[in-house]
């Protein structure tokens, strides 16, 4: 999955934060690389009424093999650049699961 040594993850109490750049309205949800210091993710939902945010949380829950309740957007709910909190994972485990 590319260069996971980039500072897209940050360890915080209880888990890790992930910097993402979201492109809504895609045909399917997928990780497509990097956008600066953020992981670029296309989501198959429009940016209306929180649908793209919900699709992002669901996609990341699948990617990391976690319940949706362990994934939350902590910054950027109304912008493309978001900070996502992934609870219950160490920095190493998050990188491993993504890679």
C-alpha cells in the first residue's frame, strides 16, 4: 500500500488517528494513494447529509477489521481533509492492517 512511513498515523491514548483526504462520489470505495500527508480514499457516496462520512467510517471499519463503533471522525466532518480516530489499535497494528 505504498509508503506507510509517511506521518498519516499518530498514536493517541486509546488508539491511533489517521489523516485522510476523501473524494466522494466514486464508483466504489477504495484507497488510491496519498494526498500530501494524508491517505487518499474514494468513497462510493455523495457528500450530502453525511453520507460520504458514513461511507468512510464503514469502509475503514472493513479495512481494519473493526466494528464501526471503533471508528469516528474527530476533525473535518464538512471538509475533504479529515482526522479519523481508530480505537483499540496500536500504531504498528494499524500500519500492518493497512499495508
